[in-house]
């Protein structure tokens, strides 16, 4: 994967690391989203938890993000600044949370997964 320094800098500026990537509470026998569905209140999160395809996309996106963060910090050594990457992820989550339809959520996840796979 080729990393665009400008994209990484922008991502770091966005605060990618403090992203809500909670511990996964997966339903038995299935794959769930990257966050615990117990007690979710927002429409977006309830919709993701209730839609197996969206839950799988959330898990895929979170895996791609974690993989990139692991790869990025592996070679960076002490003091590697990933704050921009965390900020970018937070900005994406804010955009995702503005979705009001399942189609919007699917698009948001497809675009984010593609960006993580190609940009990083």
C-alpha cells in the first residue's frame, strides 16, 4: 500500500486515533459491527446493528483502519504521530452519522473502505 503523505497528514490532523472503535460484542455465530450494540441509541448505530450487511461493512472498515494504524505505527517508532489519522476517522464518523437512509450508510462505508484500501 502506498501512503500519500499529504493524506496521512490530513488524516492525522483529523484525529483518527481517538475514534470510537469499541470492543466488539459479536452475536453468536455471526459477525457484528466493530462496536458493542448493547444500549446503542442513535439511529445510525441501531441500523448498523440490525443490518448484517452494514454490520459486516463496519467490521471490514474497522479492520482496514486497524491494519493501517498497525502498519503505520510499526515503522514509525516512538513518537509516531497518528493524531491526523484519528481525526480523519472521527470526521468520517461524523459524516456517516448524518446519514438518514440505509443507502447512505452503504455508500459511506463503501467509500471509506475504498479510501482505506487505496490511500493507505
